[in-house]
C-alpha cells in the first residue's frame, strides 16, 4: 500500500515540476519570465512544505500528516483545468508546493515508521524505485497526452488530478490499515 502511495504521489510531483512551465506558456499564455518565476516559487514553497509538515510530524502521527499533505496537493490540482490564469497561478502553486514538499519527505518517514529499521536500506531503495517509476509515468503520460492534443494540457492535467486524488485515497487507506494493525497487536 505504501508503494501505491509512492507511485501516485510522485506522478503529480514530477509532472508539475517538469511540465507546468510549458503549460503556463502554451495553455495560459504567460511570458517565459513569469513561467520561470512560477517554477521558482514552486520549488521554494516545496522547501517550506518540507519544514512545515516535518514539524507537524513531530506533533502528530506521520500517516495522518501525509494524508493532509496529499489532500492539499489534490485540492490544488483541481484548479489545473480551467481555473489557472495569470492572476491565479500562485493560488495553485502555494498549496501544491506545500503538499508536494511534505509528501516528498514524509513517504520515506512513513516507510521507516511502518517497517522499522531492519532491512530499511533495501525497503527505502524499493520505495525510491517506485517513486521514480511514478514520476516517470506521470511525465511520460502527461507529455504524450499534451502532444496528442497539439500542446494542450487540459486532458493530461485531468490525469494529474486523478493521480493526486488517488494518492490521497491511498494514504487514507494506509491510515486505516495502520490503525487496524495497531489494534490487532494490542488485542
């Protein structure tokens, strides 16, 4: 289940970090300079998300915090199709960047907390491979869909939104499964 979370989380992360700039220029019609600024804001915001959600993990269970991160990321992707304009770019970027930054680091922490330290190098190596596969598939599918539609990212970004929604649902499932496993160990 954590592997499914990882693949679904990294689909929108890689896609937006690699293709949002093109989307802004081709679909929204912003200048290269504004698109580059938006890309920079995305990365700065993601660093902030790593700190904010890392801090929250010191106070709340990681499985709940990552679920919030995925929800924030999902809700922001709903804006991608039809709601992005030069005036609303940063309304999308700030929550997406925060969620992206949080999920980026918390999937590793969730893995360690779920499996312990025995064989953690192998387990994290497998999770990293799965994350990369999700990012690769997201970028590939999104790029191909945009190419098939003459550079229009509308259909492709529906896929990003679906992947982000499924990432939220998968973290929700991990949360439920973790509670059940904890209850079974106690009982």
